[in-house]
């Protein structure tokens, strides 16, 4: 029959999934630490676990001397020959120690060493088990709460759902089931090794992959996903097969698939957007349900000027700019949305000249334009008192007038320079006066008048 110690080692190894050799090594290290604490730190001690007997054996090694000065490291020749008749002076002799009673302090030290080594070994097992599962959606049960963080029991170990990774306006109780993305796996024994997230964008894509078989099979691909957790999200989808509608696949029969994801995310509104390689068409899809009239694309600056009907402006922008902000994140482009009326205004030269005046931003240009100051020239000719009523500050009004006058002067100088550059070219191309007089007269009908006279 196996000894109690051997049976305990086997049971812990089986229950915790820890390598048996690591447990034996931890036990040997713990007993060695306890023996040194009991009998002296300078002793050279070796501990071995006897598998056959199922017990721990402790040996100490000392140098054979004539006269013992340090009993922890030396043994007299007389005592040594009592153990081994053939031993000689200077030999190192090993002898078995009786450690039936190590004492309370030594036993406590051994216990601490074993516990720490078991924690280290278990942490290694957990790390190896989950390191390749990063990015997966896993299930757990709410165990407890620590300073706003939620500790989730996964069965074999605990994970942490930090406050920053929790959905807003969502409360949990102990025992609730929770589903989350495995965000990180840390090789640590001082803090939870597994970090979960319910706000990460990838959590949304993984939930759709679980609900939509076409995504799992690779027929439908999620190109990008962006979220404002608990409020609104957008995902861009594309199909690798022409006969499969990617949006329809994600929505499901009567909206069943997308509704399952919405319920998991506590009512977060999800816009499913058809991906398109053309930025103009892509942004039109991304800003839905708003109708887009026109898109001006600047590929160098990665910006899109989107023009919408006047009554669609608030819908395109969304509450607090949410719709256009998510669309911008989805495309990775900067999106400027304006109404058709505003765009027509932007195309007017007078309005453009206002926006070129130093200190005049788009908002101020709109205010000036609406108050019949519709060009830089008119701004330059404005009175300080009149302008101060609009900008709220006489000093600022004077600065704007000065800036407008400088802008007008610079514009006039540029026009004069351009005319001067064009004049020599026109003179060089003109024919001699004698050559052009007759044709010019004919062209004007002078020849006919002379003939009639």
C-alpha cells in the first residue's frame, strides 16, 4: 500500500494538473529549507524522496577531522569510523538525519515553500492552457467583486474583468453567467492571469462569428468593426461569393442573428455596412440611414467631404456626432459632413475669401456670411463697432479687420503680378500693326461702309 505522502502527491498532481516531478521537487526543497532552519544554515543537506518507501530521506555531508571546530560542517574521525570504518581524514561523509520533529517554525517554513512552488507550478499550467486561446470568447460565473473589478470563475481558475473593460450601465450579481473576450494571458502568480473584456471591438466580431455560420466558414468576412460600447457599433462586411448577401447573412431570418448579438451587448445598436473598395460608395454606406448627395475624395490627405440634403444633416452626423465619428473610424479616413446649402456657400468665391482671413474659422465665417459680410473685402471695410457686435470684442474685431485688409492687399498684389506675367506673352504673340489693320477693319464691317460711300 502506498504511504500517505505518496498518495497525497499523486492526488494533488491529478487534481491540479501539475507535473508530479515538480511536486516532488517542491517537497524536497521544502524539507531541506526546514532542516536547515532547525539544525543550522551552514549544514550541507541533501533531500531525496524515496519512491519505494514513500518517505523523505535527509542526508547531511560533513568533513572528517581530528578535532571538530564546527559541528555543522565537520565530524570527528572517531564518530565517522563508527559510521564507516574505512573513512579517512579529509573525506566528506554523508549520513542520514532523523527529522521526525522539525519543530513548528521549520514545519511552517516547509509549508510556505510547498505552497509557493505549487502556485508557481499551477500558474504555469494555466498559462500553457490559455496562452493559445487569446482572442476567444469564453464563459464564466461572477465570483466576487474587488474595487469595481469583477472576478469571474472559469472552473479551473479565475479571471478578472476590469472596470475599464465592462459595459456601461450594466450591473452583475454574484452567480451571474458572463460571456467575454479573453483579452490577455499573463504569466503571474500575484494577480489574475486571465484578463477579460466586453468592450473590445474584437468581442463584437467574435460574437458575430459565433452566430453567423457564413463568417465561421469564411464566406462572409468582417472587414472592420468599431464600437461605442453599450450605445452603437458599426461593422463592415463583404462576401467572397457573389450569390451571398453579407448584410443579409449577418442579419439572419427576421433579424434573429443580429438580435442575439444585440441582446448579448445589452441593446447596443449595430449598423451592418456593406464594404466597398471605392471610398465614396463606402462612406455612403457607412453613414446610412442618411442619404448622401455627393462625396469629394482627397486620397492624399485621406479626407472625404460628404454633402447631404439639408434635412439629412442631423441624421448623418448623429447624436453628439456619433454616426459620423464611427463612420470615420470604420473607414480610417477623416470625414467632413455639410449640407447642400453649406456646400454651395463654400463654393462661392466671396465665402472662400472669408475662410482665408487669419483668425476666421468656419463657424465665424458662417456667422459673418449670415450677417451680410460675405467676402474678405466687406470684412476689411466693416466698422469696428459693427463687427464687435458679432464677435463680442472690439479688440478682436479690429484684429479681424486688419487681417482682412492684409488678405485683400495680398490678393490684389498676386493678381497684379499674374497680369504682369501674362502681358509680355500676349505682346509677343500679337502681329505687327500694319498686318492687322485691314483684317480688323474687315472684321468690323468698315470695308463695306467705304464701298457704299
